[in-house]
């Protein structure tokens, strides 16, 4: 008998949250640009740009984070995975918050804030419970970064409630940069095992062993730069610290140079995520030191490119393993990586004066490429996600 779809989706976190993340990341920006022309139907006091930042950070990337941690944390701590009602509660809170963001409903900011804070707090509590139960610190660092993300969420929503768009935008910027700390932690835990499997598919050896001191370097430097900004240090000081954090991400990108196997899509997308994050932070730091561009361009490199490709990498790699397929990405997913990367470059480089402004609706073209990248992943993976049985081996 075929398992009902609602039971399949709630069998493991990635099955429900990865498709939600892909759909929201693809369709929200496209609707904002193509359907509403950078406006939102019910936005009055809160600028649509603030809603855009909020929905990408806590909407699209939030769903990916929920899927990643509810799937990976049980493996890291050797505990039973979350299933059934617990996942539907988290999904319900996430969806409730998105109702306001889809149309920019200023009147729904408070319930949306409570819903977003709800899933963040529950996710933190879940990680802390695993830490205490197993007496293991493997997930406690994720809980700490989630706490910082929850603070950013609360402060941004409170500013939105007060009608203070400037403060809301600033807190959302800090929340997005906080997400880069989570990205660096995820990359540090994904890159090593994936690289070893690529180098030795038999998994009998571990030829790739980076220096332990580099494991949390990028996250630590992002935390230092965030602390400097919150403390109100000068733009020059913060600029140098963001350059240091960007260099740490570039160092993580360099870990992908492992010989001819570096051309494997699994390695390239992980390198691309670290590279975009690093270039974005380098550009952000340079802007603080007087570079001739505004912060929007490098922020898109880091938050759209670094986080976007990072999310696609997690969706693709974790999606393969947890549906019993192993490594080896299909053409559709590899094309999705390329389209998403192209969208990032198209969106950021002309803004920074590093590429000519092309003719035609640049933002619309970038949104179309971006949406196509995530939808290609979804089309490729949905048949495996919607069934519990692993696919039959070739032949």
C-alpha cells in the first residue's frame, strides 16, 4: 500500500521543509518583482524592501534551516529523528508567519512575529534537549547561533510594529549576517565527509583532513564582526573585521581544491557557497573603508549567493543521501546551481560597478534565473522526496 503523502512528508524534517524552502525561495522574489513591481498589496507603513529581507532570511532560509537541523541533529547525536506531529507544529508556525510576508500585511506583524519566534524557540529547545540527553556538545553551538538569530528576529519585528523601517532594516541585515555564521558551521560539517566520499567512494579511508583550527574560524570571525557592529564601533573597525571574516570563508573555499575531483558538482557548489559569502563580506568590509559601492551589492553576494548556494547544496546533498541515492547529482540540479549563481552575479555586480548594466529588466531576469534554479532542484528531487521507499538501483 502507498503511504499517504502527509505521513511521508512528516517522516523526516527534510521531506517537508526542503520543498517549502525551495518553493518560497523561488516564488517570493519572482512575485515581488514580476507581479507586484517591488510593491506589496497590503504594505503601508513598512517598506516592501523590509518585507523582502525578512521573508528571505526567516522565510526561505528559515525553512532550509528547519529541514537541515531536524534531519542532521538526530544523526549527530545518535537519537531518534523528529517525526509526525512535532514536524507539523514547526511547519504550521513557519507557514503562519509567511501569511503576512507574502502580501506585506502590516496588520499581521504581531502574529507573524509570534509564529517565527515560536519555531525558533522550539528548535533551540530541541537542540538543547539533545545536548542534555546525550551529554554532547555537538549541536550546542548551533543552538547559540539560533539564539542570536531569534534576537535579531524579535528586534526586527518589534521595529516593524513600531513603524521604524530604518531599525527594522538594520536588524534584518544583522540577522542575515548571523545566518552566515550558521552557514559556516554547516559547511564545516558537510565539506569534510562529502570530500572524503568523493575522493574515496568506498569510505574505507579519510584522505581529506583539514586543520582543526579552521573548523570554526569563519563563524568566530563573523561573531566578532557582529559584536563590533552592535557595540557601535567605527565603520573602519567593522570593515576590517568583515574583511577578516570574508578571508576565512575564502579559506574554506580553498579547501575544495583537492585535485581533479574539485570539478565534481558536489564540491563546486560547496566552494561556491563559501566563495560568494567570502566575496560578499570582503566587499562589505571594503565599503566600510570607503570603496566606491554601497552595501547592497556585497550583501547580495553574501546573503543571496553564499546562503542561496549553501541552501541549494544542502538540499541537493542531504536530499540524495536521505532518499537512499548516494552522491551523483543529476543534470537538472547542476543546471540549477549554475542558474542561481548567474542570478547572483547579475543582481550584485552591476550594482557595485563591477559589470556593465545590461539592457532590459535586470532584476526581473535575475529573479527568473533564481526561481528556475530552485524549481529545477524541486522537480529533480520531488519524486524521491514524496516516497519512503528508496528508488530501485539502475538496471
